[in-house]
């Protein structure tokens, strides 16, 4: 009888090193007992883009931080509020009332605390509707930060200028992590384990993104729309970058890939309606999409048949993937987003061809749909798969108000 040969399991040394550094980072965070130091550490973890490695430890420490009384410390209060809001913990904007004078305005004396003002400014962007004190905080801190810029040291001035140009809450987290790593490596109070974890994580995520983009590029080349049409936008890389900005976490890989495919096709359809198709052709195209049947494309021009097939197959493949991975049938909802966007495209084409000038309300109501926000967000909701249930799926009809607001912002 032949002996069974035992083959040792090959372990990626980078993965082994990552787990070791991750444990050191977890210990450093959990062993922190000073509330302000703990909050600064969580903030650094956010900046470095490694929060997905330390979620449990962050939640443990946030529960402790939530009970901490920051007294009259503007920087600490603002940082505490921002972190708790960011991670979905219960916190009230009333914590800022202690910084108001008897007339209900923020005390002018606080303007000398530049780090506190910067922290207040960043926190103000996490306000909810009706939280007027945060709107007030934003105006107050922005005005004083602008005034202080000429008098700040270069390093602090750079931080303030960046925040005023684009607040941190609105920045692309993966890009910020890459930039902050270099800055943090020069810090005298750095935590080596966090920096090392960030470097390893950045390398692995970059490799992941390269594999994702390679898969998308192969799909796009095989689809052949640009070559066969001659007029369509060729932008898979830009579309992919958008998904990285919206879904930066590594475990959303499938979401990034499939959503990029959807957006690539959307750009081609937009080009057809905006610049290439005649109005009669666009009417036929829209009617065919509403039927959602391969037989419906028989009366279409040849270039539209190619696009119809690409859209039909890609959407059904995405629906199949969701069915396979999550056990939910969503093709009817994905199909509806495309029907709605084609109808909105057609409406705008009719306006253009007739010379009609829509009212602002007409333009915005239609533009929310033609911007592609409903299409992208519905696909994304199903693809991320976090707690996808019948209730979540049913929320897509009608579209949630959150999606409408996103569409209005995008269109405006």
C-alpha cells in the first residue's frame, strides 16, 4: 500500500505578518485606559483605513468613551461626538450647548483653540436634520478657521486648509489612508503596530483592487461595446474608482466589480440618448427595455441590439449572483431601475428635440432618475448583502427617500 504523503500547507508570509501586527494593534487599543488617548487612537485608525481590522475593539472602547464627561474641552467633545456619530452610537448635539454664551452664540474665546475649532468643524458635518446647533457650529468654526489661516504654522495650516477645501467626512477614505500613512510615519507619538498594520493592509488592498480591475477590464474588452459602437465612453477605470470611494472595505469586492459593470453600461446608454440615437430610435429602445425580452430587440437598429444584449445579460448575471449568494430574487427590481432610467432619458430627449424648457421642479424630478442614483443605489443595496431580507427588498418600491435625496444632490 502506498504511503500517503503529507504536503505542508503553504502560508502567505504577508498574511501571517498581518495577523501578528493585527493582534498587537488590538492589544494597544484595548489596553488604552485614558479616554482622550483612546479617542485619538480610534481617530488615527480611521485615518489609516484599518478600522475593518479592529471593529470589535473599537466598539468596546466606544462604549467606554460614550460615558466620559468631556467637560469644557472643545477638542475632546467634538472628537467624541464625531466618533460616536460615525459609528452609529447614540449621542446628542446638545453636548455643544455648554460652549454657547448667554445669547445662544458660540463663545468667541473658543476661536483661539485652533485644534478644537478644527475638530468642531469636522464634527459639524455629521449633523442630522433639525440640529441647528451643528449648522451654527459649522458657520462659526469655518469663519474663524479661515481667519486664522495666515497666522498658523505650516503643518497646522496645511491641516486646516485641507479641511476647509473638502471636509474629511467627504473625502475618499482609501486615498486619505495612503496620504496619512506618510504623515503618521513622521509623528513622534506614533504607535508602530498601527503604522505597520496600515502598510500591510494598504499593500493587500492594492493587490485586491488590481485583481478586481483586471477582471472588469477583461469583461469590458469581451463585451466589445466601444469597438463595435465607435462612439461610447471607454471609462471602466473611472467607474471602478467611484465604487472604491463608496465601498472601500475589502469584503465589498463583489459589489465593486458588479456595480462597476452596471455604471459602465449606464454611460453607454447615456451616450446613445444624449448624442447618437434619433428620437424615433430612442422610443423603440425604451419600449424594448420595458418588455425585457430578447425578442423585443428584433426591431432595433443593429447598434442598439448590441447594447440591449449587453444590458440584458449583465443585469441577469448580477441577479443570478445575488440569488446564488444570498438566496434572494431581485431581477424584477433591477429591471425596474433600468426601465425608469430609460423613461427619464427619453423624457429629456423629447425636451431637447422639441425645444421645451422644463420648470426647475420638472427638471429635478426627472433628473433624480436620469442621474442614475436609483439604479446605482438599488444595485448596491442588493450587492453588499448586509442583512438583505424581504423587508429590505420591499423598501425598493417605491424608492427610499434617502435615495431620492442622493439623486437630487448628484443632479444639482
